[in-house]
C-alpha cells in the first residue's frame, strides 16, 4: 500500500531524455495540410502549451502524440521511444478531453478506477489506494461516491484530472481543458492545474486558443498558424519579443502600424508612420536597411499619458491626442486615442497608477508619450 507522498514520487520526472520529440511531422487530410513539417522537443516536467486560432493544427498534433491520429510523414518519440505503430492505450500518456468524458453511470471514484481495472495490473487494494491518493491530490475525496451529474463543472474537471494521473503517465495531454467553464471557475482551475503540475513534476501539454491561459500556465508556448509553427518560446519572450507579425497580432492587443525606416542611430530606428508622424524604435536584432517598409509594434500599456510638467523627464516622442473612446475594465482602463488627428492607437492604463485628478474624459485633449523602448520593429510579411 502506498501513501500520498509515494504517489507523488511515482510521478516525478527523470533526467534520462526529453518527454516528447516531434520530428519532421506532417499530417494531411485530403487536400488540407493540418501539420507541416513540425519539429519540436518538449522537456520532462514542462507545462507546454500549443496556442493558436481554430484550424491551425494544434489539436491535430496533440492527437498524434496521443495516438488517435497517425502522422503522414515523420515520427513522434515519447521518453525516447518511437511511437510508430503503438496504439493509444499502450502509450505512456493520458488525455483530458474538452468535455471531460466521464462515464455518467459511474461514481467519481469508479471513474478514476476505470483505467486501473482495465489495465489488470493492480489488485483491488492497490486500486483503492491509488484512487484515494489521486482524489486527495485534486481535493475530491469527499465526493468519491457521487455521480458526475451531482457535482459542478469545476469538480468534474478535477475528477477528469484525477482519472488521468492515477496510473502515472509520462505525459498528460489536455485538450482545451478549461474552455467549458465559467470565467471565475476557469481562473480557479488555472490555479489548480498549476498546483497539480508542480506537485507531480509531470509533463503537461495543453492545447488552447486562449492566450491569457497559455501565458499564465506555461513554461513554454508553441504558436501555430495554418499547420505551421510560428514561434516557440517562454511566455515572456512570446509576449515581449514576437518573431512574426502573426504572433504579434495574436498575443496581446498590440498596435501594429506600417511605416518606413528613414534613419537609424546607434540604438534607435527613426520611422515615419501614417500622417507624417515619426516614432523611434529600439534596435534589438540585425538592422533593417533605410527606406525599407516595416511594422511598428506598440503595446497599449507602453504608451503613457503625460502632463506638460512631465515632459522633461521622459525619453520619447510626445504627441497631442484626442480621446475617442474609454472603457473601464476593473484594474485597467482602455482608451482609443487619435494622435494629432492622423492615427488611432489603443492605450491601456492601470487605474491604481492614475490618480483621480488626472482622469481623462471622453473627447478631451491629452498628450501621450511613446518611447523607443515601447516600440518593436518587424519586417512586413510578404
């Protein structure tokens, strides 16, 4: 008989190999290329997310890792072993489905025990102990005798997680696991997922179209577009340094402005943008040549409202602006502003940092500062 501590230890990662390797994998359905020569390595113990819009190929890749789909070309290795020809039930993975897929006629305890009984590797005492330990991990011990219809959506999700981890898979696959939940419960389950993953040290791979969910939970994120990998990086790098325009537009509410590079100094580009306006953009990578067209990326939270007395302390361009729209969103207020009547931008201000005597009203005049550190440059996509 094992206790809870031993159950957790049984899930701890080893250091022998990567958890999952995707090598030159493509998948074609009729004339649709759902995955295009994907190469990806997921390390043991990562909380890794596949992020992208509907139809981008992220779920197809998850299903290929699970064994529900076979690659048209390429191979998938789990813990260093090629999965070619290995059926889903013999792979060292478990999957939590979007609709949880709990058996409605079985109690929560019986749902969690189902896979253990099917495997026929455990005696009844071992099954009972593992079910008990698994339910304790997700804090559902008191609901073991209830049917799925008798518990909430969040509790059903936790029951599905308990069923998925009870037999100690090497990798846990999560297909849009929180999409069916109400916003408040979804936030609670984000905390629950993060807690469980850290406690077990297990590799989690999650499919989601929700950028906030991916940013909050992941150690790394793979952004997909039309079957292709656009970027793989940490949440901070994905958010702050997108490598393509698609990633820049998909992650966060970035202002994307087409402009022309007219000059550069040691650390800054000088860029003309619509309306004859000029901004500075920080040079981070190789320089783009003068005269080239480029996309200027400006995060809404990086634009500052300023007063006349603030300007001497600021490193950036100051513009006259008119407030076109204002939307209170709790911790933040979102503004749509017109720069000198020539260009519209979204601006986000944290309400705690904006004192009541500086509140900006709709259709009022204001001044905004855009520093070079606030601006990213990317080549225009052809």
